[in-house]
């Protein structure tokens, strides 16, 4: 019914139209119908940016203006000699996506060049080279992709000698940031991850502010891998989070990221304000890339049994336990964990959002220590997993010794218990 109504009135997608009923009149741009639309529903984008479904039953349609057919071409911009150069690497994620109105889902589609050209404010911040690397949803990132990002960052630093912004999906951004932190322990120029909770074509998108904030941070002397995302839900400031100390703590809010036991490394307002201690940039970027994939993570919970433990760990070369509270697992698992710890490194962190492990307080914790389990204090579970994967590849004989040591800021100095 809706398709016939549109066709009979000579309208096409992206025309500006008015639909009138006895009750109300709506004006907006005609959007493609998606698979969840009712047969009598057309979708309009209103002037306030919101989309609305309108029934065509007993309605009249008037075309206010036809859709522009001009093909948008993105040309290479001239360099501004007064601005610094940076590279934006696109790996996919919501920041490089748009709403597919046919399915109603967010789909990867925007190229690196399109993303950069869509943010006009970047023209006053830096001269930008945009390069595609991957086009992946965040959940599809794997250790091989972490290695690819590190090698590309090293190549850019060596050849171009400038900072890098990495557009990345937010769901696993913390894993990727930790992975680059271990692979690139010293960097000659900043490497800043950023992303978006809302796709760039949505009025409420956080992509533009995040990208501008990341670009500014990429021109500082910050010698650590960092994440740049909204500080609050408002379009005010961007927070910079240390790559080994950051977690996505909200599934959809624009201020989704936090750093347990620590605040942000800095804020990006009009300028970049770095706070506290941070590693400055080095003379050159050093790289030890690659990971041992066969490392497991076990989330401690009341239903976890011996068979579960043995099934998860039987073919692994190391295990990270996300323990409850101060780093605990149930008593019936202690013997099995002890057997595993004789054959491979086993480390424990806490699944709590703040605080630290302390295996000396309760009996089960003491037994874990006696059985050779390594305590990692307030290292985040995702960072602990990445660290063991990296150590198992590059420091295979020292994994047990190094898992509990602070190598690049993955364990906070405070290790707060409260």
C-alpha cells in the first residue's frame, strides 16, 4: 500500500514531501522503507532529525522538492602549511557505519575518506591522510588484526613521522588498545583510538566530536596508546583514557568508557589538557608484534564446575581467571586449578569495576597463591588476557613472573581496595 501510494504520487526516496491526514500534517525527507515497516507505513526524516512512520491510509502527499541528484565527490584537500599532519586509519565499527533503512540495522559503509570529509571541523585541526585498513565490526576483531594495526602504525611512524588516529568499534576497543600498548611499548608519535556509540548519519552521533578530540590528541607528546571518547553525554569534552586501563562500561551511552581506580589521562576541550603522569613520546617506535592465541579466560561464577574448568582449559597454554571480589573462585575448583597451574600460567584478576585483588585475605585466595596462581591486582580482565597472550608469544619463560608486574601502566599505582 505504501509503495503504491508513493509511486502514484510521483515521489521518490529522499524527496522532501508533505503528508496530510485529517488529524495531522507531517513534512520531511522520504526515507527508504525497511523490513520492519508495516505495509501502510512510509518513513520520514523530520527537520528535528528524528525519523517517524506515517500511515498512508486516507492521506494526501505533496512533493515540496525533489531529491538532489548531484554525485558527491571527495577530493583531496590542499595542505594547510600552518597545520600538522596526522593519519586516520579506518578499521570499521559504528564510526564508519550508517543506518541501512532496508533492514533497520547499522551497517559498515563509510570509507576513511568519507568519514574524514564528513567532519568539516577537522579542516581547522590538522592535515589528514585517510587510509583504510579493515572494515570490521568490533566483535570481529581478532589477534591477527591487532598485529596488523601495530605493523601499520609502526610503518606510518617510520615513514611519515606523525600521529595516528584509529577509527574502531567500541565493543572491543579496550582489547585492541591494550594489544597495541604491549606491541608498541615506545612510540615516536601518539596513537589514539576513537569510535562512536551512534553512527555518523544520526543527529545524536558522537562521532564528530570524538574524531576531532582524537585528532588534537594525536599531535601532542603523549607516548602511550590512548582512547578518545566523550567525557559526558553532552557534546562538550573528550576524555583520554590510558590504553591498558580502560573499559567500556555502558552499552550505549556516549560517555561509555571509564578507568577503574584512575581518572582519564587528560581532557580535550579547545586544547588538550594532559593530567598527571604519562609517558612522553620516544625517539622511535619500538615493536614486538604478535600474540599466542591459545589463552583462555574463565569467568568465576556460582555455577562453574570442575568439568567446565577442565573443558575450557584443556587445550590452552595459559588461563586468566576473572575472579569474584578480591579474586575468588569456589572451593571445589581449587584442586583442579592447582593441577592446571603446574602445566601452564594461571593468573587471577577481579571482575569488579573498582578495587583490586588481594589473595591474602581469605582462605581460598591463600590456597590459590600456594598452588602457583599469579595475582594481578587491579589489572582489568581484558588487559590481563591480552597481556598473557603477548607474554606467551614473546616472554614464554617469564609469563608467571611478569603477569603480576606493572610493565606499561596496566596495574595502577594505587591498587585501591575501597
